[in-house]
C-alpha cells in the first residue's frame, strides 16, 4: 500500500510537470510568453568591471511571482550579479565625487527612490556557459572558486512593472559572511 501511494504521488508530480511544460510551450507558440537567454558572470570582480546598462534602458530583476500594483515586496539579494546591479544603481545615485565600488553596501540609503523593472519569470534555468561536455567540469571548478559564467534561459510575461526602492538594507549572510543586500520595493 505504501508503495502504491508513493507511485501515485510520483505519477501526479510527473503529470503536473508535463502539463505545466505543455502550457509553457503553448504560451511561447501563441506569443503570450517570451523566451530570453543571456550570459552573466559569477565573479564579483568581473561584474564590478562590467559596463553599466546602456543609456535609455532600464535594468530589471526577474521575480518568481508578479509584482502587483501598489504591492510592497522585500527583495533579499545575495547573488553577485544582483548585488552588482544594486551597486551600479546606488553608484549612479551617489554624488559624483564619491567612489562607489560597493555603493549599495557602503550606503544603502543611496538606493532609496531608485527604480528598475520587475518581470515575472514563469520558468528559469541557469546552466554553466560553454560546451555541454568536458568544459562543464572546468566551468564548475571555476564557479566554485568564484569565477566563470552562467547562461540564464527564462520564460517571461511580455509585461513588466517599474519598481521603486522605498527602504534599503545591506549586511552579511550569517554563515558565510558574504554580502547581501536588498530592501523593499513598491
């Protein structure tokens, strides 16, 4: 009886995943969803050296659920790419004479009233960049040492919401001591 229950649960999970995959494929075919792929660095130093986003564009965060109009939501960020984006936004909001390598950590108040886009990502897959064979081992080792690149493949709704930072925080993760940042957006 226990075995039957486990098999039924497994079958239900597989069926639900298959149906979700079919829904995502239908959304892509109909144009209700967009698929975007991009490569990003995982090394904080490489991210800090990256050029700012192009003028006239808005950087964006991908969210696991849509940001509703008027909703205030906390963003807790610890991945180097998101921290680098916060740093770039905070540096752009700092006085010109102020050096800002870790602007969001050094002075989180620089993020107040900064705005960016938030887009709902229905599905996200992150994989190491490079060849799909032997290169993955070297890539995994480089990532473990804080280097390397990853490829994001995301399915998005074709609409986004502009969010504004209303409160900002910076700190360290309790176990690793790594940076973390974020705040509340509306």
